[in-house]
C-alpha cells in the first residue's frame, strides 16, 4: 500500500501498543494518539466537585473496565477530526475497545483518512507475559515513555530525566480484568472487521522491540 494515513494498533495489555505506535508515527510522519493516556489525563482532573458521571467513569477506569462508548467517542472523534483537518495522519493505540465504539469510529476513520490508506496492526502476547510486563512497567510522569532494560531500582527516565512511576492500573489483579475485557469485548471486533476488506497484519510481540519494528515496517509496506 502507499504510505498509510491511519494505523490502528490493537492488542492486549502489555503487548507493546504504545511503544510500537511511537515508532511507526516517527517512521511514517504521523501523529500518535493514545486513547488510554488521553482518558487517564482527563480523569486525573476529576475532583469532588465533578459530575457523578465523571466520578463513575474514573472508578471504572481504575478498576480496569472498558468505559462506555459514549464516554470516549466524542472526545476521540473530535481530536482525530482536528488531526485530519491539518492534513496529518494518525497512529491510533487504544481505540476502538468495544463494539459500540467501533460501529461509529471505524466508518469515521474511513471517511477522514481513506479506506485504502488504513491498516490494522494486531499484536499477540500471552497472558503470562502480559501480566509480567505490566507488573514491572514504569511510566515517565513527564514525557510518557515506558523505558525497558533499566538498572534495578531506577526511577529516572533516560529520555527526559523525569520521574518514573508505576500506574495504578498495572497491578496483577487489575491486569487480569483488563485481559478478560480485551478477550471478551475488543478482540471480537477486529475478527469481524477482518472480513470487510480492510488491511490487517499480525505481529508476535515476544521478540526484542527492534525485531518487532522491522517486521511491522515490512508487513505494512506490503499490506
């Protein structure tokens, strides 16, 4: 295919969606849009004076549940519309996560970016590795990076020197809930879309990141 304008990355927690998205955004000169980070930022601002609905959404999010489609669709579509309006393409990680969300978001993406310029990238990882990766993962509080291969007990980001923190979502019990949510609500969406003539590629994310990046570029260019 010609250079993609929209790459939709999906996979279970710990499969490396964000890491791959950042790499592909750089390679194809696209904007990386991470729905999970966007939602987390929005919900971090929820206070005692916030609406009951927002407080409920924050509770669901911290528990590991998928938020109702209406809670995120308007936000995501408005953001993506602005990206498209400026002539930019996008690498999307974290959406869609439910059937109701996909029913509106996928046709929207086709209209904004062109059906023949969209590619779906499915990441594969075992539940055991997912839990192990997420339980050890640290996120930079400044630049959002999730560095690997750090010295033991390191809490300084090697990219921007910001503070590395562990997310509340990344404890084993919450990860198990998120894995179940993915298998029951997200994976079936993409199985259905495979039958509709859209470009799909699959990637095993157990090898080292550089091998995953090489495979991703090779397969996307052939899609």
